[in-house]
C-alpha cells in the first residue's frame, strides 16, 4: 500500500496552478502528518480552494508535485478519490431527498458492501444527531444540521483523510462549535483533517496552520508558534468611540504599524509601546474622539494574520515599483 509506513498524509512540493497568465497557487510546499488537524487560512481568492481541488484530484497541477495518502496528485487522482472524503464550500447534498435517502445515495456512490450500508447509515445518523430526522427532507434542515449531514456523507466510506473547504461558512456559532466537536472526534480516531476556514477562532482549534496569500504560503506553524514569532513589536488595543473613523487618525501616525479594526476596537503594532500609547491618545483626543484606554495585549491569530499580510505586501511593493 503506497505510503502505508509513511507518517505523512499529504505532501506538496512547489505545487502550482496557473490559469493563463494568472497564478492561483504559487509553488506551495508543506507536509501534513497523519491524524493531524491542519488549517489552511487565507482571504478570499488566496488559492485555498484551488489547492484543495488539486489535492482531491479535481484539478491537474500546472507545476510541482504532491501526494495524498501516498498517491501522486498528477498520475493517480482516481486512487486518491477512494481514500479521501471531501466537503465543498457549497452544500452538495440533494435537498429534495430525505436525510436517509441522501445517505443511501452516497452509500451507492462509494460502493459500500450491502452488509456495511446499514451499519454506516446508523453511525452517520447517530454521529450527526439526526436519528429523529431521518425522514425529514434535507431542504427543511437548519444550516448546522445540513453541515453535519454533509460531513457524515463525506465520511461514509471511512476515509483516512478528509478535506473540508470552508465547512462552517454561514452557520451560527453554536453549530460551528458542534461541528468542530465532530472534527476532534475524527482526529482522535486517526483521521487526517485538512480544513480551510476564515474564522480565526476556528484556526485556534487546529494543530498547525498554513497561511496562504495571493497564492503563496507565507507562514506555517502551530497557532502558538505563529503568535510568538510573526509579530515584531508590541500589539496595543485602543478602546474609543467611533473606532472606524478613529482608524484614519492612526494611519500614518509615527510609531504606529499595521493598524486595523477589530470589532469596535483598534489594534496596532509598535516598537515603542509607552510612547505610541501617549501619541495615539493625544492624536485621537485632539481629533475629538473619547479614548477609554490604550493598552498592550497578547496578539490574537487575527493580529498575526494582519501582520503577515502587511509584511507580504511590503515585500511585494519594491517589485511592483520596479515593474511600474
């Protein structure tokens, strides 16, 4: 069995995907260990879904190489499909069918043996908490129930690797938390999870993270490692009125870097926290804002996200100026 003794579930080596002159995925290299929950983060259009489509055999790479479950993404995509589960961004089940009918349909797609079908159906219904809704039309389920059903159908055939592309997009926080409980359970059973998300609190649940931006992998590590090493300086939080308007005052202020809006508050990075706090308080007060406090905080993954993207843009700027 290819890769059976290998501790790596997924490997990428300079993986590329081009559409004409547009580079969607730019020479990404990384490894995902078996049983790991690996989070693939990035803004919309960064290349996350394109990467997953190459890894699941739905797109052929333009360059580089990769393996999934020991099989080559270029030459063995059909073998890969038998070893993985895939849940796309868009709800992919049939809404005019009942919960039970959807499970039966996917049992046929995965060619489950007759003696296995009923056992797996019962497992999915119990795992997703849908025993009392087995005859409910899927269209009538809430978003959270639909996502659980979609996950259940994606893992009916007991795959060793599951790819989840924005699996909780559009569902409420409680449903997201319940969905992640299911992911943890799969990981504890030895299943590898490769998940894309734009929710930073979900990123905290992952064993390791890869941040992709404009097709490039710009950071790789555990949540703790990224928070400890990715920000040069101190993060300060500003609590004031009209935070969105106040952001314009911070932009360009000496000693203030990477200022961004975080809900009703502002965060910025500085190398001189005491001086910058006084300078920001004075500038905002002078501009008519009421400042409650400016205090140092432990950086969040969202702070890391902003800092890494700002740094990437700064690296690209000289190249853009030369090209211009």
